[in-house]
C-alpha cells in the first residue's frame, strides 16, 4: 500500500508526542533532571537544586537567561530552544516539588563567621535561608555551598550580567573571605 506523503506527515504529526502538553512535561523535566537531579535535587556541588524553589523566581530566571539579561555558562543555550509556555511549565513543575535541603557539614568557626556575614542576607532569605520574604526569592538552606559561592562571586563582578541590583549591592558589601563563609553557613542549614 502506498501512502501519500502529505497523509504520512499528518499521521506522524498527530501521533508524535510533543515535549510539553497539558499537564505533562516529563520530557522537558528529564532534560533538566540530567543536571539538576531527580525531582530537581542536585547531587553535585556546582549544580543547584531547583525542586521546590518559588515559581516566580524560576520563571524570572529562565526568561532572563533566554533574553540574555542574565549571565549563564550554559543555561542561556539550553533555554533558547524552549517556548515561553514550556519555560513557564517547567517553573510550575519544579515549584510544586518539595524543597529538599542537601545539608553540608561545616565546622563551628565557619558557621559563626558565616552567620555574622549573612546578617544583611536574612532580610530577604531569612535567618537560615529557609524562609524567604518574597515569592521571587529562593531558599538557600541546604543549597550547594560551591554553587552559592560561585553565584555570589558573579554578583560581585560588574562585568557579569546579574540583573538583581539589591543582590549585587549586598554581595559587594561582603568581605571577600566572607563569601565562602556565607555560602557554607547556608549550605549547613536544614531548615
């Protein structure tokens, strides 16, 4: 039996499963999970956990990377191929997952220095980083210390595009040695 090319294409289009459709974004999420971990809980120190982060925060980040407003080593290239609806669906998906802190050990001296250094951070992120004051502010408790340190260093560098002005100003006020202490302090917090 010979099938006309246009009918074959129509049949293929109707049976092909899109990456993202009503309520099912498993294909898109699998692509994210390969770096950010199953359910967005990262297993590597330079890759952030994203499951349970606020939806407005995630949407904003994804759009900033897509538009080039925010620096990224790789994420800008990853998100360019996604539609705005797909990015919004990903943000919704990961925001609905529970936040699972990956608590990292730090000695008492580092914790004390980190607690002192994060005084200005608690206004937005809360004392332990687990109680942000706004829906577009990420949790920091149990986030990977190495990742947070890299992010703080980006905020401290004018040449790096990081659009959150308040965060940039506060990161610059940290002493250079306190950047690591602040990251380790939040990484050690379970809640």
